[in-house]
C-alpha cells in the first residue's frame, strides 16, 4: 500500500506546475497529512541515496521535484540557452525591498529607493514575482504588494520567513563608525 501511495505522489508531482501542498496530497490519497509528509520524506531519502539527478523538496508550502543542486551548472546552461531577459539592478532592488518590507505600497518603495518605481513594479508583476496582497486602510486605499509563490519557488524557500537576515549584509558598528570618522572635516585636514 505504501508503494502505491508513493507512486501516486510521484505521478501527481510529475505533472504539477507548482508545489503541491501536503493537505491537497492528503485529500487526493485519502491519507492523514502526517502520513503524506512521512511518505515524501521517505521518497526524498530514496532519491538522495540513489544519487538521482533530481530531488524531492518541500518549498513554498508544498512538495515538488527539482534538479539536484550538484547539477546546477548543467541545468543553468540548458535554461539560459538563448535567454537574455534578466532582472535589472533597479528591479532587483525593488524586489528586495518588497520581500523584506511586505506588505508595502508603491509609494513606500519609491520613498526607500528615491525614484519612481511604477515601471519596475509593473515588470515584477508581469513576471509573477510580486502580487497585490491587500489594500492600505489609509486614505486612497493604496495597493500593498508582497512576493508570490513563484518568488519562493525561484529562490527555493519554503516561506519568506526563510529569507536570510539583513544583518549579515550590513557592516558592523565599528565599520560604520570608521567610515563616519573618515568623512568628518577634521579627518580630511589631518591627512593634508
């Protein structure tokens, strides 16, 4: 019976275009969600032990097959062959702001970046990386944006809570203080 259930999970995940949530698999297989998680863990271990070219991962709230991380160079060459559409620096900055500050309005993103972000937000929406998540309760009922499931899939993250901490990208207090000291007029006079 376990083998049949595992085969069913494989078949469902093979045709799914996005991660399949545990509860949906449980409904389809008429099993408890805990049993589905157990079966998926067993499958993932089997694939890893057999050193397959793919892995079964839990990402963006569900399970999916993806290529083995060791084979990223080959997959990258295949996927990028003939593609030139990459995100611009402005789009990456905007996406990072939305990811870490969500839900956030267009005006808030523009205030942080210091430039108009209308076209960048439109591009990110078209690519499916961000989406409207709610409306601000204040005047004008501004649209609030957040990242999408596709964003989580592309980064291989189960949820936005798994984004790396911003602290690791910010210099320590001693570095900031040294930079500030270097910018003071007295420091400039001392070097002359």
